[in-house]
């Protein structure tokens, strides 16, 4: 635990907020990881894929399993009561930006590597929170031979074998500007049109709550951005919005977004596609049950959040999600991970790495 907290303090102290997509391959975080892993006998390769998308691939020996951790964080939410980039340990919690999602898991792995000397492969990426799959996609294109992948995310130290797919979409609603005193403002305002569409989309999301697929009920719909217009006495000629949906396991997220988009008047909106991530397991791929059994991990239920495990699964690699903490603490003020969860993760990582050492 002492080693894990030392590593976590260093990782939290590195500002890797995403956006603004300003993560530097030569910056302190990748320098810290690279130097530590080199001392542990790893070959280390850092790749800059542009726009803050940086990956570090470290390999020791000829491992069969790949571990993946994203090291970028979301921006600082309102309501923090301490410095987000200074780790605080109190009341059985480690508090800091990214401590839960997912620098805590990365720190546990670094701690475990100080004791287990077996073959291992690790991929650290910096674009997950930006909704960009560049790092993982380009890594997978190399076709390196692995038999399975474990993706670090807050799962309460249980193996997650299924989660939702995700799609993000931007929309530009069009209106006809003019004085707000005109009766036509009710119809011609781009903001009014966007609000009408939002009401219909929300109604569909509420209806879907009654339908379960793959162990999860409902879709997850979030209208994250809606802005437009200039003044309250002017009819808005444009409104911009951005929404995301999370489909259930086994569902194509693009099918869900298409249903929501169909609620809009085609002549009043221009849709712009964004990031799309498949569900876990990817279509046509079985759940990674055998991998969880092989690693001796307790399995948990499907989860609502998305992870890069689905990208590895789509490439044909049995993949599961595992790490300390709970998703409710991620992206939140005073983000934290419980110390006992860190302890469980350290023990699991060390046990699995030691088994690889004995097998080698």
C-alpha cells in the first residue's frame, strides 16, 4: 500500500486533464512511467499520435496478457474542497483527480510490479476521456500476439464482462432570425426546435427504461450541451447541441442514435457524427468468462459505463474490465478511491503477475 500511494501521489500530481488535449509525450507523467518501468526491466516505447493522444507500451519477456490503463482525466468538476492534483489520504480514502478513474488502478499495477518479476505487457493511453480511440486503435493495428486483455476501470475489484456501447453526436439546429415579438418566434427559433427535439428524445429514453437487454434496462441518454442565440429579444437562427447515448450490451449504439435523430425535422437540423464505441463484448464475440476464470477473478454484473475493453474485444481479443473503486466516485468533486479497494487490486495484480512468472 505504501508503494501504491507513493505512485498514486506522483500520478495525481501530473495534470492530464482531457480536454484540453494538451498531454505531452515528454511530460512528467510519461517520464515517470517510463523511468519506473525501465528500472523494472521493461522495454519502453512512447508514441505521440497527435492532439494529445499519447501511448506508452512496456513489455518484459513474452507475456500472454495485456494490461491497459488510460492516464488522462476529465476536467476539474465544481465543488472540490482540496487541490485536485495533490493526493490526500484520510478516512480510508485516497482523494485526488483521477484517483478512481483510473490512476488508482495504474498505481496498484506499478506497486505489484515491484514484487512480481514475471513477463508482463502494459499499455498506457491518454485519449480515453477525449472520446478518441486513436491510441488503442493504432496499437491493435500492430497485431501483437496476446491471448487476453484486462482494462483498468473502477469496477469494485470484480471482473466486468459486459457493458454498454456508446455514441456521441453533435447537431446544428437552424432557424430564421428576427425580432422576438413576432409570433413566428415559436416556430422559427432554432433553440425552440432543439428543445422540441430534446423533449421527444427524452420521452423515448423514458419508454426504454421498461426494456432490458443483456442484463441492463433502458438506454442512457444525456443532452450534455445546448447553446445558441444572442439575446432574449432576438429569434435564434442557430442552436448547437451535443448528446450521447449508451446502448445496452448487444445493441448497436448507432441504431439507438438514429432512432433519436429521426425525431427531428430533417430540414431544420444537420447531424454531425462523433465518437462511437461498441458494447462489450463486441458483436460476434463471446464474453470473456474463461479469461476471468483463468485469472481467478470474481465476476460482477454488466455496467452502465463504456470502456476501451470493447475495442480490444472487437479486435478478437478476449477482454474484461477490472480495477479498484466505484464509478459513482469518478468525474466527481473530491474524487476518491477506498484504500481497501486499492489493497484488493494490488493483491490481485500481484497474484496474476506471479502466476505468469511461475508459468514462464
